């Protein structure tokens, strides 16, 4: 997305870079795109991160540590190991939803087969609010916050 913005709207890209430098914009994902996280081989995930982070370091001056892939319908079991190896310390996703897969909590330590762990966060409800009541959406995210945490995230 950033490369597209850079090519299509240099003024907007300059504003984004300024917001990043001022600490008002947090860059996540660090991959070229949000890939399918279920079917591709591990090598493709590594290359996504290698190329994505190279671009972000050179053009945005940051190296994201939060992997972000909200719309994948599955996630490879070895993803914690792969993401850790690529320099990520956390992962934000939405699918599978609560009606499809029960998880320990919306925020949990996801452990891969090799013992690698990554802090994972499943988005409550959805990552967009174009067609829903924003207040209800925000209140649902707050209500889903695990009691042991001081804060949560809401996407809209």
C-alpha cells in the first residue's frame, strides 16, 4: 500500500512519512501485501517480510514489529516461528472469528511447534465500521478486553 501511495500521491506519502516521524502513525505488517497465511510455504512468508521490511526501512525509516493480516481465513501452525524469525513480536488478525474457532482470549501467547511464541490479538467484531454503529462497535471492543489488560485495540 505504501509503495502505491508513494507512486500515486507523493503529497499524501510525504504526510504519512511526517506523521510516522512525529510518532502519530504506527506502521504495521512489514510485508509486501497481506498474504494468505494458511497455504503458502514458509519461504514465501520470509520473502514477504524481507522485501516489505526492506522497503519500509528505506522509504519510511521504520521496521515494523507487528505482523498484521486481518483477512486471512487460516494461519499456518508454524507462523509464530516464522514471524519471530522475521523480527516480529506480535500478530494482529481477525479470522477465524469466535464462531469458527475458540481461542483462550482475544489476546494470547501463540506458541508454534518449535516453542516460539508471539503475542497474538484477534480483532473484536471487524476491522471496519462503514456499515455499523461506531459507538456499539467501540463498546464491544472495550467489553471484550481481557480483565488482566489495561488497554485494548479497536479497529474502524
